[in-house]
């Protein structure tokens, strides 16, 4: 989340256009929210 926030705050402070549209930011967050737990579960060693 901090990387996406930085990607929006820095261009705003400098006066440039945003690098991605807000809907793209929402979709990226949704994908990250789904991918993170999936990767953790798939890479954990079997404990049983």
C-alpha cells in the first residue's frame, strides 16, 4: 500500500500527472490482497 501511495503522492507534489488511473490502483490492491495469502500458504512447509 505504501508503494502505491507514494506513486500518487510524489507526482502530485511535483505537479506531474498520475502514473495510473484510480481504478487501476483499486484492481492492483485487490490482486495483492488475494495473492499474498495464497503465496504464503503455497510456500509453507507441511507441518503435519
